[in-house]
C-alpha cells in the first residue's frame, strides 16, 4: 500500500515536516521509535524517527533533513502525493519512567526527534530540562513545541544569533556547573554532538542515553548495515536500539561507518542533476 501525504510544512531551510496517513503505525508507535521509508520502487530505504502520532486521524509526523538524493526527492513531494513504503514502528521505544529530573539535549534535526521523548518523560511525572542547539537561529526547530513540556529550557547557537553562543554540549556543561543535577540525560542529534554530551556527563557520573543514527537498510537486523559497538560488543541499532548507554558507545566507529557511502551519494547527486 502507498502512504498519502496529508500535510507538509517547511520548518527551516532544508528541513521539512510531513504528516502522512499510516493508521496502523499511528496506533502503535511510541516515543523513540522510527519507520523505514522508501519513496519509490527503485529508491533506497531511509530511517526516520516518528516525531508525533494522531491515532484518531491515523497519521504520523516525520521530519526530513535534505542530506542526499532520497531525502531531496522526499522533500519535493506535496500533500496528496504518496510515499511507496513506510514500515514501522521499528526499534525499541524509549524507557520512560519516573527518574526525577531528566535533561533532554538535542541538536540539528535531532531536536524534532527529542520532542516525543521529552513529552513522554514529562507525562511520566519527571521534571524536564531541555537544551537544544543549532548552527544559527534560522535552523532551530520545534522550540515552541518543546517549551510546552519543559520545566526549564535553554537554546544554543554556534553563531550566537539566539541564546547561548557555542555548542549545546558547552551549554550543558554550563547548566550543570550552575547546580542542576539531572538524574538522566537523553541526547539525540549529530554523532559528534552526542559524543561531546557523553563526555560532559561522564565526568559528572550522570546516566546518559543516546539515540543513534547509523545507516540502515532493512531495519529488522538482517542486513547488518547499522552495526554499532557498545561496551565492546557489536549491536544492531535497528533491533537492539536505537538508544544505548552513551558512555559505552564507540562514537568514532559510528562516525566512520556513517561516512562510508559519501562517494556513492555524491555520484548519485551528480547523475540525478547532470
């Protein structure tokens, strides 16, 4: 079956939000889970976090960053058009319980992925601290949505165009130094950002969970493309994760594996636009 696009909106340059019809996924998806999307028959499969659901309308919300040919193709679709495949929900949901104080740290398009998690933690009775970061103010997304479920919220931009000037992990360190003592830190965003967040929290002994974003193909543990090393053991992010103890993740290996198809992606873009 195909999945019809119900609505589309531009959140920031290169970042688009879609609401698509997927009633079965909408009924079952929980915070932290994802879907695998294929736009058309000859296209590749890409994982996208389920940002929101509306079981009554039978829709799910996805946020797409234009990073390669497939995401550019997806972002070009309009309401009324269809996506060929949308499989899910996949992955393990976030472990939501009452910790006390939870700090949610997001960067880039990962801020959207942070939204359902922050909401779930708040609804479970936690005090939620939210820290989000982007290169510039124009690239900040889901700021107002996250404010609804945050007891305190901080913003960082690399260029200082809004909030704290610097990286979000530097902002986190400042917040921790000010006396905030979260019982858990949950982080999602670029690999280097999550690695930096983990290093900050390691020195404070704060349990930290990272939602990993390796390259995936089938999303069911069969292809092995999403291999990550956690605590010296090989894990599949699609079935064992996508969330892991950030202090045990080999982020350098994850970064290297995420770069392995850059040349092929470049060639694909050249062919499509040539």
